[in-house]
């Protein structure tokens, strides 16, 4: 549907990104990510014909985008940018109605069909209650809904959005990203979007483009390209690691305190404990964890020392002894409310051994304040 061939974008003689070869079809979401200043917005504006390409071509259904008349292009492609707008006293209805300009007569009169499409567009984004509300009175989330509805009123085949979740709270970020997935799936729109939130991008994108250092660093299915080494390099991460299993980042362990803590956990019960201890600079050892355990993936991403066991295998005497030796050198043992089964029941013995060794034991049941008066 839309593709770029050897596209280079930028300003004047300055090339921001070169050799761009992308393709998106109806019903797909192409998400562009990268550090600030990488050229994501420049690429979007060039695809949308706001900027002329320095070289190469953007095709839309076989036609060169930059050769299309604005009114014809507006019937095929709609754009929502990050710039805040100040439309005075216009209502939600008035803003959405602007999307009908490619179809109205020279006087801009709205037909019955135009009004129906305005209402349908508002309904698609769950914003019919905003039709009579002044735009300047709306929250950022409400404004974003109206701007997307305005774009939908153009009845486009391609929707382009630049950072649509900027300025939004968590609830509205999720709502907007889920809306994009719905539009792609149900309305068969091809959507090109830039996002800062990798976690949300992974949940909705069919394809992803990673941009850095004036070039496309990776392009393809997110499940194929979003690997630790690639994402760490994309953002020049030094104090954190990306995990494709978790789909986000974890802080790397960087102990600043002498206190050494052994954590007995499993089944995800240790996630909050490990994050609390690592961000506060404690020296943490964790075990015995199976290599398919949720806590294992978190601890491994943090670069923690792990006493590990192969997936589905009962804890061996060798690994049990390794854990005991670590506990002997620790100041505090933390035990979470982990699920107990045949393969990890030896972890219960670690608690009893910790008691015999006279170790201070903290039993964590979900309230992190249990550490407040114990850890200094």
C-alpha cells in the first residue's frame, strides 16, 4: 500500500536519515522508535509530504505521494502531529468537521453524510460526549481523541501519528494505543506511528523501525528485532538492560552498600523485592531459581548473581549447597511468599538453614515497607 524506496530525508543539504526502505499494508501498524533527535518526526513529515525527500520516493498505491494534489492526498492519508493547537472557541464537533474539507464544496458546507461521518468518527474514539465541548476546555487525552477523530473524518486509508501519547497520563496512553490497534484491525487502516513507550509499542506494532545515527538500525517484526543487544545499543544504555522476555528495561545491579542480601523467591513473587533492593544499591544474590522462572528473567536482566537450576528439574544438591554457601556470607535473608512445588521445595530448607545460622530473615508478603526499619 505504502512503501519507500531508497528514501533520504532531512533539511536542505543535511541528511537526517538515508536509505530508507519500508513497506506497510492495510491493517498493519508500523511503529518507529529511537532516541530523541534521531529523525523520527522528519521521516513522518516526509512520508506525509510535509517535507520533500532529499532523494528516493514514497509510493502510495503505486503513485508518488509528493506528486499528488493536497486534496487528493487528504482523501488517502491523514496526519496527527504533536504540535499543540489553539483553535479558539471551536468545539469538538468543529474540529472533527475540519477533516471533511476534502469532500465539502467551496463554501465548506456540511452535508447530512458529512455530519454522519463526524459523529461516527467521534464514536470510534469514544468521544461523542465531547462534540459540544470547547476544545480549550478539554484534557490532553480528550484533545488527542478529537484530533484522531478529525483525522478519521477524512476517511483515510493511511493514518500517520507523531507521538500521540505525549502529554498523556498512563490511562490515556493505554487507551490511545489500544484505539490504534482497534482501527488497524477493524477499519483496516494502515497506521504509521512514532512512540516513546517501547512497552506499548511492542503490544500493538506489526512492524517496527529502529532509527539511530542517521540510518535504519533495524526493521521488521518486533518479535524478531527487539533483542537486548539491539535495544541497549539503540539507546546507549549503560545502567539498564532491555529484556525481550519482559518487554521492557530493568536497572543493572550497581551495589553501593556493604549489606549483602540473599533473596529466596520464585514465580514472580520476588519482582518488587529485587527492584527495590537494586534501585537502593544493595548487594543482592538470588536463588535457587529455575531458568524459566519469572524472577529469573528479572534477576538476569539486572545482572544479579543467581544460583540457578535448569527448567523443570528438581533443585540439585550441588546448587542447594551453592545457595547455602552464599547465605553464610550474607547479612540478611529475604523470603517471599513463593509458590512451592516438587521441583523447588528445597528452597524451604534454605529458610531453616538461615535460622540455624542466626541470619536475620525478612518475610516479604507484598508490603515493601517491611524493609524500612531493617535495611540501613
